[in-house]
C-alpha cells in the first residue's frame, strides 16, 4: 500500500515536471466563453444587455478603484481591461461604434 502511494506521488511530480500541470488539472473542464463573459460582467457590474457606454462607464469606475496609484495592482488593471474588451467584442457591430 505504501508503495502505491509512493508511486502515485512520484507520478504526480513527474507529470508536473514533464507537462507543466498537475494530473488533477486535466480533470477540470476548460473555461468556456460563456463563463468568461459571466465573469467579465460580474467584475464590471453590468447586466447582460449593457450598452457600450454602460460598459465603458463601469470600466472607468473600476479602474478608478484598482489603479496602481490608488493602491491597486497592474494585474487588476489588466483584468479590468480584458473584461471591457471581451464585453465590447460581444456587442453587435452597430453598438461597437462610438457615438
């Protein structure tokens, strides 16, 4: 029994070393676009039917809070920018154009 446990641990570390991921990471399903959109909407605090101006306004409010000059981090700014870009890309073409 102890040999099996030792072998399992050795195989797990071997998988991490060779493939760069733990074996249990392969069991998790990959994130879908719908999940990414949900997370982006939740981060910016906008509804699914938000317009371009609402998305931009929510992004500006979030950036004002997480900007590095205000105690935030660069990663938070990059995440906010990615959420904004993802939501704007999902808008119909006519709605993307600035007015």
